[in-house]
C-alpha cells in the first residue's frame, strides 16, 4: 500500500467518514424512534429473543440433524422441550416483573436521547465497544466471584442460574432479579462512564447480548467469538459451559485474563455422558 493510500485509510478510521453515511441514514429515517428512551431496551430485548429463537430451533432440530449436532458441546444430550418451557417461563416472568417496569420508568422520567450530527470515528467506535466490554467483564467477574464465595449470596441470588449443568441459550436470562438488575445496570452505566457516542452504546448493547447468549448456547461454531479472538483471550461457550459444571472456574463472562490472574481459569473437558444423563436421554 502506498503512503498516500495508507494515510487516506488512517484518516477514514480517525474521522467520521466510514460511519457517517450510516448515521445520516438513521437520523434521517428513524430520528424519533432513536431518541426514545425505550429504544435501547427494545433493541436489547429484540436481539435477545431473535438469538434465542435461532438457537432454540437448532436445539430442537439437533437430535435428528447430525450436521447441527456435530457443533454441539454435548452432542449426546438433547435439550428437553420441558427445559425450554421452564426457562422461557422464567425469562418472561423476569421481563414482566423487572424489565417492563424499568422500561416504563425510563419512558416516563428519562429525557429523549440527544442525537449528535456527527457519527463516531471507526476507531472511537471499536475502542468504545471494547472499553465497555472490558469494564463490564471486570464488574461481572467481581460480582460473580463474590456470589460464588459467599454461600448466602450464592443461595439467594445466583443458584437459580446454576440449575442447569449443560446450558442452552434460554439459560442466559434464567437469573434472579438481583443478577438481572446488576447486569442491566452495568450495561447501561458503562457507555455513560466511557462517554460513548450513542451509536457505540447501542452496538455495545447488541454485542453484549450476542456474546452473553453465545456463552450459554451450547455450540462451538467456526465463527464463535473464542475462535476469532486470538491467543485464548476470549473464554466463550466452552469455558462458560465448563463453569456450569465446575462452578469455581471461569468466572469472567467474556475475556479470560481475570480468571488466569485470579487462579480461577479452567480448561473445558471433552463431554462424556454421565450415567444419569444417559438415562435422561433415553427417557426423552
Ligand atoms: Zn451461565
Ligand atoms: Zn456462576
């Protein structure tokens, strides 16, 4: 690449040129919807249910489709429809009891989001999303460590999430109200702390939901985030799956550096059916 081309490329990433047409289109066509305090909540909820819908269809097809089953972390174990119903029930209950009132409160009391005329630079956009992920990762790691080390906290607030030893996508939000509030609070607060552009904030929210759901999906696809991020820096589905079987390990939700530094890192093991699981599989 010539020096002038390289210079042009750098100026594209440090100025708003790459994202400006996207941002202009959004402001021109969806100005009122984007300004609404409800927009980030609806964006997160829609992303979650779309992802969970896709993974659940895969789960239900996997027992008869070997081409799907080959990517499962536990191919010998089907996801029982009864567990899909139970986790969906808890998810809907949480949405009605916690997320819906929080959304109404935001709608009533939060002023409309100011939309700047300029898009973020590409560099600022990626740094913002990465920064939010790193801060969120540390916050959840500390929360998670505390809730596994203090038996009362574990029993009262986190044990509900550990009812499933072989997670599937709907387990992502099979959470107590306190855990749901904590993760929702950080996901809202972190972009404000890092002074992110609203486009960066929404991208972080969508990606946060994507990787949280991927952590629980029970699949190891070639495009899974832990395969795309080099040097084992990203834990992903195999390590979070291992956390559900060995709860003292892999406490960070996304990256693996805090677990390595804190001595809680654990490599996932190859899945073998236990005797009771074999019986469950036969029953289902
Ligand atoms: Zn989990
Ligand atoms: Zn845990």
